[in-house]
């Protein structure tokens, strides 16, 4: 009986505090804020999607889009890791906002960002990142191979597949050579 009462008490405590999209946004957790807002909209359904909820969604998506675009504009072109992270956030955002009953509300975002183009852009960033690393030892070739592979998983950009195979082969040869020396 004590266990049941304890479980009920814990459930009531956790149920009292529901994280809101605004809280997540204020903490800088932008994707979580969109996820929370869209989940709330979907739970209430299309019938309860009114002008206020539409304006809230438009404002949040607009602000977050502007945040990521500003970060991209301020990130050096050779800061591949940060650029990849930003583009991946835009891709995740696109995945959350497409093919929903409220998607037309945020058409300014959905029309601007295409999934295939985002994947291609991310793959290009991985491609450029891999090309920026000088192959000297097994570790550098391993890093190049991993970057090319991540890019290839998203989009077969230029000759990224051949670069991946070459870097991976070079890595394996050098790692074996270093191991047996």
C-alpha cells in the first residue's frame, strides 16, 4: 500500500510541472520548444487551432529561424562543425513542421528550406571538412573517413563515396602498419 501511495504522490508531483515551449525557448533549447509547441497543437487538434495558436507558432518559428540564420551568417565558412550543427537543426526543424495540418501556417519556413537541399548542404559541409584535413597518419585518415561517411549517409555529394573509400582504406593500411611496428 505504501508503494502505491508513494507512486501516486510522485506521479502527482511530476504531473504538476509541465514544461512549456516558452520555457524551453527561454533556455535556448529551440528545437525542444518547437517540439513542445507542435505536440501541444497536435494534442488539441485542428479544431482548436485558432488565430492565437497560429500567431504563437509563426512567431516562434520565425524567431528560431532568424536565430539559426544569424548564427550561420556569423560562423566562418571553415568552421564546419558549427555550420553542420546549425544546418542539422534546420533539418530537424523542417522534419517537425512538414506534412502537418498547421504546415501552411509556417509556409515561410517550409518553402524556404527543402529537406533534400538541407541534406545536400550538410553533406557538402562534411565533404569540405574532410577535404580540409591533411592526411598524415591513421588518426587523420580515420577522421576524414568518418566525416565523408556521415556526409554520404545524407547525400551522395560529388565524389564523397570515393573519398570515403580511399580515406578508409588508407586508414586501415596505416593503422595496421602502426600496430605491427
